[in-house]
């Protein structure tokens, strides 16, 4: 793991420039030192060669001892870098192994260096002049030669007699000290100039650094102030193109963010207004429906009661016909009001499922007996086709009978001639039974474009053929709502002019499942949904829980204020932001009792769970689960959650 602390660009630039300048100064000093010293040594070496040539020329003449001695003395006194000059005689040529091959190494590291120069003559006696130079001799040190010089043996002329060699020893250490002292001021001047140049470069590099620091300060202010509405002033002392572009991009992004924030606030305000209006309209609608149905029901009860008090024996035929028309109209109006009241109750979650054991054959027989007179009156044939043996089922027989009664009533109403057929099929599975009942007629049929609309409240197909039939348009919506409440499905297949077939499919538990219905007994659960109840609500009821259905947040809050609610289930069609809003309101209102909040999402949204789970749990929802649990698995899951809670 990287434990380095973050660095700023300005510090990085300063450090990098300082390190580069230090390295450049060091390298410059080192190179100038080596070059200057080697150059000084090379010049001194050339000077020594010239002196050696003079000495060898003087020593090769007759009677040259005094002259050479005087020259040697003079050189030793005036050339401090020459450590010694000596002469040694030898008749044999000697290879000069003392020539230096690396001037720079000698100049830098050697203490002394020696050079041999041959002395030849045709005039002097070698034996008599051997000791001419001895008074001026000093001890020699390491002998080094120059790689560019020919050897001493090569310098001996073939026609001349080799007298000996003059050896000159240079004190390199003293040469270096002298060079240091003579160049000290130059070095100081160069150092000061380099430092001044470095300071100038640092000052120039500080210009963009100051602008970068200004941008950094502005970013820091923005990060620390989440509710900042105005961007602070970002001074730019030097108009660097790149930094100006960064500044302009930063300002543009901040302005866009502000605009988006304003749009979001406006949208949130508008959504709250719409939600308040929807809630207000919904409450007004429910109040209006309750008031209208109550007032109409009261008035109709008075009319029906008054009609029943009339003595029909005292009425003539015309009066009896009038009363019959009034009674028929009042009965239809009462039926429509009952449907509206029931639809209102279902939407408010005030209708529950009561499962009992019943005989499906007996239920169908009762329906046939009830509607046979109406069918015969219109000349229709009412028949049944049963494709199963006698068998007991467990379910809400009263609601199933109500659905089939509405379907039979509509079939007889919209069938001028022909027949109405009830078909019953029963399929047994390992854990459930599927009962499929269809009501088929040979009536006017429904246009396929309106099949999806017939389940909407108060919908009427606007055609001359259908408008002649009376109806309020709430019968089929009640059928759809009751079917969804039971977890059943209803399908429609119709052809205009040929007839219509409604198929109700109800899934009911078998004997083994019926024993599981009390697993959640005693629990009160609010099921919050948007459009459709779905199978979870029905599963909860089958497991013995008391389920209250609500479609609006305020109704949920009102329910929880007067009852002890064990759980609140959010259906899979509830959007995330509405679930978060309701969960937050529930958690804020709780004091003594804490309800379990569960958000169900559809299986296809499982891959996006990470994008919305955190926000839901922050709002107060306990669990987020895929809506795939049924039966015993669902009951075990809920009981485990309640134990953990």
C-alpha cells in the first residue's frame, strides 16, 4: 500500500528545479575542474619539454658543464613545480617507460611525474663529463612519460654518441595547489553567477506556480463548501494559455453544476407540488366517492323501501308497469353503486381474502340456477362443460362467485341470440391446484383495440351498437381488481360481431399448502404498491397475515398512526425515490414500535442492486430482496427477519 503523502505541483516543480540546478552546478564544476586542471598540466608539460630541449642542447656541446649547471640552478629556483633535475650517463639507449599515457589521470591523482630526455654529443668525453651535473641532482620519483612523445631511444641520432639522459621530475601536487589558488576567484565568480541564474529561473517558474496555487485555493473552497452558490475569484497573474483553459473549464463546469442544481431543485419542488396535488385529488376523489355513494345509497334505499311499501293489489296495470320500471332502474343503480363502493374499498385496501373449503361443482350449479331465468327470457341457451370430477378446493368462494356472476351477467346482456357456455377445468400440481373457468358467449364482441380499456373504471366503447346497452362501466374493473386481490388472472379473447370469452385462472393451495396458512398469523402488514398488487400480497394472505393495501404514502402514514404495523412491504413497481421518501417518513414518526421495512425489486433489476440499495437502507429500509419468494420460503424468510429485528 502506498503511504506517501500527496504533493502539490508547485512543491514538485520547486524541488525538481532545485535538484536539477544543483546537479547542473556540480557537473559544471566537476567538468571545469577536470578540464582546467588537465589543460594546466598539459601546458606545464609542454613548457618542460621546451626546457628539456634547451638543457639537452647545452649539454651536448663541449665544455657545457658550467652552462648546464647554471641553467639547472636557475630552473630549480624559478620553477617551483620542477622538483628535481638530474643527469645520468649510459651508453645504451633506454626505452622511456616513464611517458604518461593519461594526462587527466596524472593531473588529478599523481603526486609527481618524471620525464627522460636523451643527451647526445660528438665532441665531449663522456667519462670526464659524467659528474658535471651531480651537484644539482636530487632524488627521482616515479617516472611517467607522455603518450604523444617518442621514446628516448628513438630520439638518439644514429651518427651521434649517446652521452646519457636528463631526468626532470614535476611536483604535480604543488602544480594542483598553485592552480587552485590562481583560479579561486574565478570559481567564486562562476558560483555566484550560477546561483543568481538559478534564482532567476526559480522566479520565472514561480509564475505558473502562483496561478496553479490560485486554482488550488478555489478548488479547496468549492470542496469545503457544498452549498457554495458563487465561485470565488480566481486571480491569474500571468496569462498562460493552458492555465487559462483550465480556469475557463472549471468556471464552465461550476456554472453547469449550479444550473443543474437549480433545475433539480425546481424539479423536486414541482414533484412535491404534483405529489401534493395528486394526494389532494386522491383524497378529494375518495371523499367525493364516499359522499356520492352514501347519499345515493341513502336515497335509493328510500326509493326501494317506498316501492316495497306499495300495495300492488290496489294498483292498475299502468301503475304496476311504471313501478316495475322504477324498480328495475333502482336495482341497476343499486348494483352500480355497490360496484363503485366495492372498487373504492379495494383501492383503499379495505377488502381482504377469506379462504374456505368449497365445492367448485356446487358453485357452478348455483350460478346456472341463478341466471337460467334471465337466459331463457332472452331465448339464450345457458350450458356448462365440466372437465373434472368432484373435488374440494380452498379459496375465497364468495369472490370467485361474484366474478363469475358479473361475467355471466355481461354475457347474457350483450348476447342478443345464441348461447352462453361455462367451461371448468381443474389441474393438480404438487403444491397447488389450478382452476380455470371460462365464460363464452356469441354476443356482439369487443373491438381488439378496446380490450385493454374495458377494465378501466367507467370506460364505455363509443359505438352505436354498444351504447344501446345500459351499464356504468364499473363491473369489469371490479372483476379485475378482485382477481388481482386473489392472485388470479383474467384473460379476454373477443372478435367483434362473433362473441367474447373471459377466462379466469385461480391458483389455490392443495391440502398440504392449506396447513401452512397460519405461519404468519397475527401479523399486520401494509402492502404499498403503485399499480398492481402482485403475487406477494396474496402470498402473505395465504400465509395467514392480515394485509392492508395502500397506493398512497399519506394513507400508509395514517394507517400506521392508528394501528400497530409489523411490516411495510414496498411492491416491486414502487420507484426508488418514493420508497426512500416513505421510509424516511416512517422512521421519523416511529417512537415506541419499529416496523420492519422490506423493499421488493423485480428479478431483472438484480444487476442494478448496488445503484439503489445503499440509498434505500440509509432512508431506513431493512432489507432489499428480489420478488421471487413464495409459500414456505417466503414465510421462513419473514419469520427470520422478525427474529433478527
